[in-house]
C-alpha cells in the first residue's frame, strides 16, 4: 500500500533549497519568500521565512512530502523540531561559499538525529571548478567525523540530479541495516 514520507531539504542560506524543491515537485511549490533582511550573509533579494512545500509521487506510488527548511540560523529551533518526524533529509552545501566544509559540519551537528539514523544525503551545489579534488575534500570531512553518508555534486535546478539524491535517500530508508554496521549503509562510487 502506498505510504507517505516527509523529506527535509536543508542547507545554508541561498544554497538552492527552494530551487531543488521546485525542480522535483509535481505541484506548484508553496513558497514562503520574504524580503531578505540579512544581506550581510547573502546578497539575495528574498529568502524563505517558513517552510517551502512540494510533493512528488515515487514509482511505487509512495508520496513524498518535501519540506524546505528556512536557511537562516535564526530558524534553528525549527530545524530541531522537524527532523523528529522526517524520514530523511537532503542536505545541500554551496561549494562556492566562504567555508563550505564548516557549513557541512554545522548542519550535520544540528541534524544529529537524522545522521544517527543514516537518513541524510548530501548534495554539493556550485561545485565544478575544483572537480574530483573538491568532492574528495568533503569525503574527508565525513571520514574525520566517522560519517559515511552519500555525497553527490548536483545542480539544484536539475530535476534528474535532484531525483538521484531523493531516490538514494528513500532506498537508504527502506534498506535494513547492514549486520554489524556502525556507520552508514554504503555510498555510491
Ligand atoms: N549555479 C547554481 N545556481 C543555483 C543552484 N541552485 C540554486 N541556484 C540559484 O541560487 C539562487 C538561490 O536559490 P534558492 O533556491 O532561493 O536558495 P535557498 O536555499 O532556498 O535560499 P534561502 O531560502 O534564502 O535559504 C537562485 O537564483 C537559484 O536560481 C545550483 O545548483 N547552481
Ligand atoms: Mg528558500
């Protein structure tokens, strides 16, 4: 019988969360944009101030409710509440930001509940320039933290790439834990 899943899309301000939900959703995204009052952090004109919402039906008929979590730090209380009821999270990190490795570590700390459940996939946006070495550096961050989470370079505007992230997450949630596995459930090559 088809079931419903809640999946969060999280990451720093301006990383591409609303864009990613728009790329995936089969309904018009319910957007909650307002004028950005934190121009020092990010020069974008508007920012998400409550949850963005989109929906997608998977091949087997399961419905995914996608919630875009506002990226500004002042919403951190909301992040902590939401992760309790989510099946998993797509965490986006902007490779062109000032300190993207610290951003990754910070979000993995805040969403520790989901990480403990191995229910997180990471998408690195605006990469490209640094190529394989750039991706390897993120794997280094995860290794040092003892967290083997799937990580992909993505363009949040690309529905196919975002679908790969989502499918990976759903497959991880469906898979039984590996016997004796302390961390992670494998990652793509
Ligand atoms: N080059 C590039 N641009 C992107 C990508 N994803 C989003 N953008 C652009 O970046 C800008 C910000 O994207 P948003 O989707 O609003 O970012 P957000 O994470 O929802 O931002 P907040 O809600 O303010 O936290 C938009 O102009 C997008 O078109 C990406 O993967 N690559
Ligand atoms: Mg947004």
